[in-house]
C-alpha cells in the first residue's frame, strides 16, 4: 500500500484542535513544537519579525477585548456564563 500522509496527518491535526480532547503526552509534542517554532520566527529576517509582530498585536487586542467584554461585566454582575468563557 502506498504511504498516504493525509490519513495520518489530518486526524492528528483535528485531534490537536478538538475541544475537550484528552490527549496523550506524545500528542502534545506538536503543539509545543509549533509554539517553539513560532517563537524562533523572530530571528528569521523581516518575514519572521512581521509575523511575530502581527501575532503579538493580535494577542494584545484579543486580551483587551476579553477584559472589556467579559471580565469587567462578570466582575460587576458576579456571574459568568459559558458564553462568556467561550
């Protein structure tokens, strides 16, 4: 039988983003490897620095939006719903 990488890679990729998945420690390695690769992009020339700057800006804006839209109202009302967490 011919080696088909899609049969191996697609289920693993889905498993890594599946909500609530109980992953084996070996399945977590690609997640950390991707994070390490992403952290190393900053030294990879203009392209890497642009990607890192874009991701950092995105993370800061999402955090600010989360604080304003979810955290402050839940602090004031004393109630956080599953919708807020999502």
